[in-house]
C-alpha cells in the first residue's frame, strides 16, 4: 500500500538524517492528535472506515469516528457543524449547499471512487435473468401497479413482490429513484398492496432480500460483493444489452446504474494539521482501499486533481 511505502521511505530518510546530523539539530517529528468526525452515506462508509483504520496505524493519537446516517443525514450534520467530513453517494443538492453556506461553512467536494448500484433478488428467485429500466419502473415507479412478478413479464410466476429499499435520507435512494423514475425521491406509495421495507442499514436489506423469494432490493456494489453467497445480482438493460455490474462495467459506465462517490470537507477544518493529513491520506490511498471493499478506483490523475484542491 502507498502508506506502507511512505513509511519505508520515511524510515530510510530518518536513518539518513541520523547519520549526517553531526552539526545540525534534527527536526522533530510532528505528532498528530485531535478528533475527526465523519458521517453520511452508508455506501461511502466502508471506504471511510478502512481509510480511518489504516490512518490510525500511523497516527494512533487521532481519534476518528465514522458513522452512516445516509447522505442526506450527513449533510444535515455537516451544515450543523457537527462533523468535519460528510460522505455522499450523490452530489450535494442546492438546498443542502445553501444550508451549509448559511451556517458559514465553505466546503470542497472530492470524488473518491465509483460505485455500481446493484439490483438484487434472493437466490430462490430462479426466474429473473435480467430486468429492463422500464421493468424496474413497473416495480418501483410512482405509478407502479404491479403486485406480483407475473405482472412484470409473461412467464414470471404469481409470486408476490416485496420491496427492500434504502431510507429516504440515503443518497442511494435518491440516485436510484432518479435513474429509474426520472425524479429523485419518487417511489410507489401503495404500501397497503405492496410491502416496502426501508432501512439505512444495508445489512438489514441483505437479510431481508436473501430470505424472501419474492423480494427485490438495491444497494451499493460492495454490499453485493460481500454477500454474493446470499444474493443474486440482476443484470440491467437500458439499451440493447443487459449489463451485469462489475469493476469493468462500472469503470467504463456501460452498467446503467454506475455513479461516483464523494466526500465533502469543511474547508476551515483543513487548517487543522490532523484533518489535512487525514484527507490527504484518504485521497492518496482511496484507490487501493476502495478496491479492497468492493468499489472501483478512479484514474490516478483524478486523485492528483483532488489533492490539488486541498492547496
């Protein structure tokens, strides 16, 4: 990993300094300490959590807390100056940006990885081999009336459809509803005829879908990868061919539900050494660490451009 290489280089340099520091006073190493709070997207959470763990290996006196209240929940805390960094699985909305600026918070937007929002069903579901964007709208759209899988396509069984969705504060919910229904936040409202289970916890969605033959849900690619033994991913057809989410199809955007992931940082907080060091570490290692938790890294030049924003 990059930070291990940096540690080795730092050790070599420090040994070199010891060998030649006969006439000069050695420069003392700066010891970082303080508290940094991160919240927001449950999709970005695994990346931020791993980055925090690795950063603490070399900076154990910096206390890092990483939570996930959803993209919208994170931006609410960000505007209330409760956190320094907010993870987001969609770009910040104008109203959220205005709220932050009204509170005197200037921020920098940093893209950290790509994700492919994955549509999943139970392994007991033997009939779905792919779904079109129009069929997804038949299931999730505001005007949707389908209550059984047989309502979606001829040949599907009369099994009752049950929906599992991230909560309304989730950027995943915002992105999916906009991509499928054409407007963010729009979803079917007939909960009396079709059961919809909402949760900000993607693990709860995994449990729900995996144990429900008629269930269908969606969340970030990493959560499917982590639970591929329990779930069946559904290829999505937008134009001619149905495409399965993978590192390659997410990177080249051929998968219809590909999206970028972000962190938003309070610019004033970057004046604190520990915050600047952490965000720099995040960007220098995000590519490798994002891949470890199932996401797709950005091209190296994009991380270089993001680092330049910290200057």
